[in-house]
């Protein structure tokens, strides 16, 4: 079975403060048993519990992180994103960038729910080919490239919220 885990928190438990709000430190992630034929992995961090007005505007959950990493990897160290991703990795624009929130770029942006505890789903897609995407590709384009190349997906869910301080506007 293809699995995703973190030494920082267990599936379904609270994400530690070290990885949330404005810290910009990605948690350690480890995966096991990727399917045969995996050429690349895509990592996505998604908040599907965003308030209605944001969901209505986006038409989906809020993307906190999207990255492609080589199939030779089986883990990412704590703090790999923003600036210590392994060679061959590509990080993409998140919804923090798309909404012009100051201090964010093409890297991990931690949980920052404005209203209540939210579930944050780390998704690790095993892909049969490496998508040819620019770091400035739009979320929809990246999603389509992932969807049409997925062999299998592993999930890890963390909970966080409400935020301790307001998000910079």
C-alpha cells in the first residue's frame, strides 16, 4: 500500500505550530511503497474546509503547496520548502500567490484558517510521467497534468485552527 506520513504529526492529528501560519517551514514527509512505473511525484497541500465565499471564488479548496519531486526520493526533510528542495524538484504558484498575499512565493505556505479548525490534506501523487510545466503554471493546468498522469495517491491529513493571528491582507 502506497502511504504518506510525517514524524511531526500523525494522520488526523493537529499540525504543530512550527509548520503553520507565517513560519513557512514544510513538515517532514516520508512515503513508502510507491507503485511500479512511478516517474515522478506531485505533492499538494489542500485546505478543503475554506469558508464559502473563498470556495465560491476559487471553485475548489485553497492550495497551500504544489511541487514535483523526483521518483528517486522517498522523503522530504523538514524545511525542504521553501529553499531546500532536492535537485530536480519544481515548486509552483499557490493560492497565496494567486491572491497576492504578501510574503509568499512558489513554496510551502502553512495552514492559516481564519474561522475554525480546518482539515489540511497532504496528497502525494505517483505519476507515470513528469509533467512539462513552468513554475508559473496555473493551478488548473497543474491539476490537469497531475490528474491525467496519476497511478496512485497517498494522503496524510492534519488539523489546524483557528489561526492565532490574522493573515496579512
